[in-house]
């Protein structure tokens, strides 16, 4: 029986708003704190799939918490505590309307654009003669603007962002500095686990004049990893790289005729499929952290989360 958490409807003391995203439900408390619940919903091709994946929310929340703690010396972050395996409580910040996407390798959407003749991403020039999954000379930042709800993000150049006043020049310089420093730290941690951090996204906000790192960081949902072992041999032969990401979910969907296009139906998610995806996510967690994943009690997830969060909020 699937005991995944796919919907929440909490009412915390001082609650002022709630936002239900594709994967996370974010509760505002007293307009000062955020209670971010990582549900077990799973999305691909901008579509939330009909069944949740047990333990996915716990795994993503705990990876993000570990990386937030491991990078707090680089830039302050929003996290205050994780009172439940699926929850992080933190400071409410005014988010910047841009994401900082750092890419160290030419792959994914960047490769598809490059293959079609494009030689720049968000205004960043790319050299001729590159191949799929090839490392850039140095990591590059490609900053799409955050979309309004229900609208896709738009690629922007640094110059466009500054000329439109979306971010001040001083703040943007800090965002670039922080993003590259975070990526270096993520790369070092990944290397110790036999992985290559290929690309990732960072979101930042501001509170009382201070820039904070917000949202998740370095999870398989927000980042792409290659296995270091065999990377060069596969690249030399022009073969696909072994990835540690949720790409396997997209591949299963594509193999069954679904890419999120009009008229396509999500393939049936049998219990066996759901269980196998859950197992793969746990493998991702253990490989990325080097720790054994400890499954939390699924008996009554909403009651457990509500109890743990309320107990934590009462201490503030």
C-alpha cells in the first residue's frame, strides 16, 4: 500500500499563507517564518505524476538540510531547523527574481541548444567544437528569471537583468560570487563520493539587507551528477554518461510514450513501478551522503508532521 504524502492541509498557529508547489508545500507563519514540507509528489516534464513516491520527500529534505549545513560558512541560509524528516523551518526572505544556474558541463538543454547551432546561453559565449558532456573551461552561470506562477522561466542575460533593475549590480556580483563558491564546495563534496557535480541551481533572497541562500540545494531534483568512474572513457567513446539524478524517471516516461506533450497520457504507475522509483531515490541518497537511509514511520504522516512542527514552533 502506497503511504506517500501527496497533499497537506495544515493550520499552524500564526499561519498567514500557504503555497502548494509541484513538490513542496510552503506555509508562512507570522509573515516571518516558512514551514517547508517536502511532499512525496514527483514531477517530470512540468507535470505532477498521479502517484507519490514513499520516502522521496524525506530523502530530498534531508539531503538539502545536510548541504545547507555544509555550506553555511560560505553564505547565510534560511534554515533554522528540521523538526520532522520531511520539514525544514526557516527564515522568510524576499526572493530575488532570478535563479543562479551553474553549469560545469555541456549537457541537457544546453547541449540541445548548442547542437542546433546556438553558441551562447543567457549571453554567455560558448566555444565552437564542443561535444556533449564536455567540461567547460570554467563553470558558467546562466541566470533565468523566475516565472510568475504557471509561466515558464525565461532565459536572460546578465545585462538584461541589470538593465531591467531586477537585481542591483552590487547584489548581482554577490550572487555570482556565492553561486560559484557554493558550486566549488558541492564539487568537492561530490568528488569525495565518486561523483561529478555537473550543474545545479541556487536561489537567493534578502532579509534585513542580508543575502541568504534559500530553498533546496544540491539534491537530485535540483542538480545533475555524473559518476566519476568511467566518465572519461564514456566521453571518449561518445557514450551517454551514468547519471545520479531523477533522469531515470524521465527515461521511464519517455520509454512509455510520455514527454508532457498535449494528448499524451502518463503511463500507469503500478505499485511495482512506484516501489522501484522509491528504491532508486534511496540509492541516490545513500550514494550522495555516504550514510544509510533511515526510513521514518509512515503510520500517519500528516499527524506526525503537524505534531513535530507545532512542538518546534512553540519553542520560538
